[in-house]
C-alpha cells in the first residue's frame, strides 16, 4: 500500500518473531519455565548448585527476566537498524508482483470499516466471555483418579486461540457486508487455507530430514563434538571465551536440530554441568541465557525452523521465483547482527555482575 516491497515488512516481522524469540516483557512465559525448570533438573542431577555467582538461589521461571527485558529493547533497535540500512535498500532494487486478488484500495480505511472494528471488538468480548466460561467450567483443571493434574484448557489451547480470533473476524465481516451467509465464512476460510499446500509439502521434507538426524544420532554426535571441542580449548581461566564458544557451537547445532525444548534437553545435561566444572562462574542461569541467545538468533536461517515454510509461501505471493535459499540469504544480516549484539549484552551482564533475573 505504501509502494514498498512487501518482503521488507515480512523480513522485519520474521526477524522479530523468530530471531528475537523468547525476548519479551512478560515474566515467567512458558519458555522461561521450560528452560528454567529443566536447568534446575540438569544442575541438581549432577550435583551443581542451582544458584547464581553470589550464591543466591535461582527462581527457574524468572531467573532471566532482567536480561530478557533489556534484550527486547536492544533487539528492536538492532532489527530496525538492519531493516532500514540493509534490507530496505536491497529489496527496493528488486521487482515484485501484486497478487491478482489484492486491491490496494482496500488498504484505505473507510468509515464503515471503523464501525466494523467496534463491532469486531464486541465479537472479541463475546469470545473472551466464552473462553473464561470454558476455563472455569467444562475445561477447568482437575485431579484424576491417579492423582495426576489434568489441564483440559491448556490441552485445547490452539482451538481456543483460533476461536478467540475467529469471532472478531466474523463480526467484522458481517458489519462490512462480506459475510452474509455461513457459506461466505466457509469460503473466506477456504481461501486463506488455499496456500497451505506448499507449507505441508515443505514441512513434510523438513521433518523427514529432522527425523533422519534424530534416528541416526547425528544431532547427539554433533553435540558431543562441540563439547569435546570446548574441553580441548582449555578455556577454564577465560569464562568470557567459554560463553562465546558455547554460543557459537549452539548456534551451529541449531541449524541441524530444530525445536527449543528438544535441543535444550540434548544440550543442557551435557553443557550445564560441564561448563560449571570448567569454571564455577558459569552458573546455570548464565549457561541457559547463552543457550537462549544462540537458539533464537539462528532460527531464521535454518530450513528446519517450523515457520520457515509458511514465511516462504507468503513471500512467494509477491515474488513467485523465491526459494528457501533466497530467504536465508535475506535473513542472514538479522541473524548475524542479533547474534553479535545479544552476545555483547550477555557478556555485559556477566562481566559487570548484573543480575539476570530475580
């Protein structure tokens, strides 16, 4: 709508969501809990104290909060700089097409659309009331006969989020006159799902490759080689070099082993006790923070990333000849910049003894 290459916006959004993954202002997100709780298990299982360098006990859910908040603003600044100075000039020289079904006049907000937004707000409130009713009603948490905690609400969270977005969309469509019958809603949903074929094909091959890595044990072997490399470098007196080495090794492993949780379950039990024994300043929250930096920064340059296929499909709407290689080349400046900037921030926290969280 602004006569700019749409891939500029897509690149910035992909970098923010996936390379800036886990950096946000909300404490104790699921990622914090997954990494923190498992770090505690890895440490205690190997006799490593789950404390910071000052000997204070760590809270698994919030042990990185200060670091993550600082990371949010830093990554936003770096992402904006890379977009304006590198990505925008590059893409403005490239051609793109406008899809046949896209009318640029639709991007001018009309009075009826402003009214429809208020109507969509009503739809959201109705959906929210329904969701709250489900949370405290049919889908409330309970303890089963075996004494296990059952969480039906969280087990159906994808369907619930879908419903929460679906209702405002339906209300908006009705108000602007796009949805007159239930069949119009179905057609609208079918149109959006029409581009999912490419996603399914790309995902099929990506996950088959990932399965081959898992079955062959190649991911574990790569981790083993990385661990031995750090040991062989004899960096016990140089904790900053240890951190940098661990970040680089994890960033490379991230290109072959997808999934934050599965990779942390693979790397954490090896590196967390190993680095602490090499240098006692490498406490659990430092190692876990270094892992988060490396894992996030290279998400956008690996074809194994869950959303890589989806992003590529949308990019190809405007540039049909675009390949996964082109997308990786486009995202490389973000990945490198985030990795360097985030590592420097981590080293600053470490060197000056700034608490990573509370």
